[in-house]
């Protein structure tokens, strides 16, 4: 992994090392101890909360004793793609001249890959032209070969729920079988589509049922994030009032990506020390930039869906969307209409469904910028 430095102390994409990473100490410890005891983990959270960054962070810490492999399979649509992404991650990480490298590279070469080089990173990318039924076996063989190295492998498969959309049936069945046979390879299966991840790992009729430990990622505690933000400013010789930091965290609902985004803008666009309330202009600019996207939502949604989305945005958290109260307050029609809209908005990832600490279900709007924008119109 090539190390780059971000332009600001608040990067909004990628992982740049512990100096730019806030907290997650408990979660990191849990993951590390699972890995060290040979147990695979399922890591689930709503979008943009920091799953991928946490995986990167833990892999960095474990790097001296483990071979960290990371594969994001979100773009994959079939087993063939899975092979391509896995093989690419392997050749980018495991040198041909290492103990297990020789055999793995030979296997990959025997599949006659086409190699191209990423224009930005210079990393090789592989692709294969195999028939659909031919790609399963090489995936299994690659997994088996990883078993034979000097160091154990920590293989993180991000957006794992994607395998459910492959046209080939039973992908999880044969994958589970391969995974089960490995002793020197530990997995982190991560995903953001919570209902699919739950189905994969907690449904008794599924092959992966209870095969892993479960780690649900939540928001970073507000006070911890506030301390981190102040420190990032201070270390660069700048100040921001505590009051502003707290308001910014409230405005972004402590949702990691949005916190980073707002801090990034404030840091980059306001020179010197940040005055009280100065952040608000940056927040307003962010909303303005997104306005086209938000009007776009309205175009693609039905009236009842749009109204429901707006109503949830206005309330923040909604526990009982089909209750008389909520429906009357926002004039949403019948409970059946609301249920249909919820379904569709969940599928479009405009709403999310989550459990609070007491185990009660509530709904919220995914995009905090959209929520704040609704409040302004
Ligand atoms: N603990 C953290 N401290 C600082 N920044 C973080 C932290 N975790 C994540 N981020 C930042 O927030 C952004 C979103 O995080 P990340 O991509 O890891 O979320 P995700 O849950 O994997 O999202 P998605 O569901 O979209 O894949 C990242 O680009 C990263 O820069
Ligand atoms: Mg991610």
C-alpha cells in the first residue's frame, strides 16, 4: 500500500494512518483480538460510518504479523468478477518471490489473465475470460493456497452482501465450505446493506449462519470526536471554538463522513483561527452544491414517497411511521401507503432502518445533507 499524505487533516476518502483516524479503539481491539484468536468477523453498519477505514486501520496495525488483503467487491456482478478482484488484490499484496507467492502467481498465470496498469497508482489489474462455471474452482484454489504462507492472511471482503446478487446460485454455500477449511486465513466480512448482511449471517437456513462473530459499528461518541477535531486544528497551529465544534457535530449528526466533509471545508476555506458561527457559511455552501441532487430525488420519487422522506427528514428519527400521530402530523394518507413508501425508500437507500440501544427500531434519512436542506426549504 503506497502511503500518501492528505491535503488536510480531515480527509474524506481513504485511510491515511492513525494521525487522521478518530477513536474506534474499542472496535479495533475487538477486531484485533478476533483475528488473533483465528475468528472471522462480520462488520456491519449503515453507509459512510467508517467500516472501510476501520478495516484499513486494523490491517495496518496487524501488518507486522499478518498479510493484509483487502477486496471491495461492490463492483462485482458474478463469480468471474470475484475471481478478478481477488486475484488482483493478491498480486498487489503477495510478492511472487514469497513463500506462497510462487504457487499463487503460477495458478493466476495459468488462467491467462489480461494485465493492465492503474493510471494513478501504477498497480496491476487483472481480468480473465473464463466461462461462468470455470471461475469457482480458481477462487477456491486461491483461498487454499493462501493457507501455505509464512504469515497468516487477514482477508477483508468489503461489501460482501454483493455475492447475493450473483446470477450463479449457492455462491455462499461453496464459499462457506472453502472458508471453513482454512486455518491460516482469517476473514472480515463487511457490508452496508444491513438486511442482506443479517440474512447472510443470522438466517439459520444460510450457509454462513453463525460462522463469524458480529461487530456492529455505531457513531463515534460526540465528546471523543470533538476532542479529535480540536486537536487536528491545534496541531496545525489553528484554533476553533469548542462551541463551534459541538454545533458542527450536531449539524452532521456525528455521522463520520459528513463530519469529515464539513471539517474539511471549514479547515480549507476559512483562513487562520475559525470565528464563532463561521462554519455556518461553509455548511450552507455544501447544501447549495447538492441542491440539484436533492431536486433530483423529487423527480424520481412518487408524491407519497417524497412526502414521507421529507417528513422523516424533518423529524430526524421516526420510531412509528405508521402511527396515527405521525401520519396526521404530516398528512401522509393511510398506513398502507406509508409502508409501501418505506419499502421503496429503504431499497433506494434514501431511508435507513436502525436499532437504538434499547433494541427499538427507528427510521432515519441516510443523507444528513438532505435532511438539513429539507429544513431550509
Ligand atoms: N474513525 C475515523 N476517523 C476519521 N475519519 C474517518 C473515520 N472513519 C471513517 N472516516 C472517514 O469517513 C469516510 C467514510 O468512511 P468509510 O468509507 O470507511 O465508511 P464506510 O462505512 O465504509 O462507507 P460505505 O458504506 O459507503 O462503504 C472515509 O473516507 C474516511 O475518510
Ligand atoms: Mg466502505
